[in-house]
C-alpha cells in the first residue's frame, strides 16, 4: 500500500497487558508498508514496546508518552513528531476505554471520563494535526469505533457504546468539512476482537469467575465465522484506510466483525 515515508501518529499505540492489541499490531502493520510511526500512549512502557516492535522490522519509530485527555501533553507530543519528522500525514485515534454497566450502574462521572477519552480526545488532536495536513495538501484520519456503537451486543455497555457511536458521527463531520482540502476521515468498526483488553475490561459479562477460556469460547460462538477477529485483521483495515489506496474513500465506516452485525 502507498504508505512509504508517511508519518503516522498512532494514539493508543500500546497494549494494556502482554500480547498484541489493535494499536500495537497497527504500528507494525503500517510500518511494514513503509510508514514512520509515532507511537503515543498514556504508558511510556507501552509506547516504547510498540515502537520497539517497529524498530525490529528495520522501520522508523518514536515512542511518546501522553494522556489523550491532556491537551498540553498531546500538543507537546505532536510538536515533537513535527520536529522529528516534518509533519503528520496520518492520525489514528485508537485510544479508548469503557466500563461495563447499563443506565442504573453508570454514573455521570463514568460517562464524562469515557467521553473525554473516546470522543473529546479526537477534538484535541484534530485541532492540532489538521492545519498541517491542510498546508501539505492532504492527510488521513482513521478513528477506531466498535460494533457496540451501532448494535446492542447482549450485555450493558452503555457509556462505551454511546461514545463509540458519537465517534462515528464526529469522524463523518471531519470528512465533510475537510474533503476539499484533501483530508480523508474514516472509521474502522471492529467487532469481537481477541485482544488483551478482553480479560481486563469485559470478561465479567461472559464469565462469573473471569475464566479466560469461557470468555473466549462464548465470544467465538457469537460470531457467524465462529471466531473472534485478530488485532492484525483490524490493523489491515486501518492500514488500507490510511493509505493512498483508499484515496476516494471518506466519511464512511469499514466494519470488521466476521458478520456479527448482520446476523440478526
């Protein structure tokens, strides 16, 4: 794909636990297509881990620590990326959090916190990266939502689902506002993906004692393809939308879910 020497800022680049997250797999996948990776994560160790995987391939990578809800930290991270590589061509908004719970279990403070990470952080970053993209004649923004933002998945995940739905519309708005400037904005909508996040965040919805095998088996059975997706399968979709191969695609969503949302 046409990503040679494109500078990619990957927010949420690391993994919250040992293994391959969507962000970490995306850093490697984009680098394999020639991209220069700026791995941004709230955890410096996680950012460095993702960057190191890129360096192992012989690629270029810079690890940056920043909380996406902190505008000053994000501005400093982007300034560093601009200084090191001359600008950002692709921004991937992959940072995201959630909390199991429905209406009565969700506090306004929960919704505020999750909104700040999943939605408001895109506003912060977009304000900083878009002007440079306009100056250079274009760029690509890829946001990572979830099928929870378009469907009920069988368990209450209110704040996560609401904010992931908002992220889809936010991305469409960016796409239309900046289409004439050569900036494309699209959303990848993953389904049930086998990542370290499962056991950390949503296992209680599938197993009373958080049994890893039970969680994995139940999630596999939900999918028409009878398996969860891998982070690499989502990363391939991100790489496509980020690349010049998707030059006429903007303001839309690419669902990567093994047929889950079309089931019923």
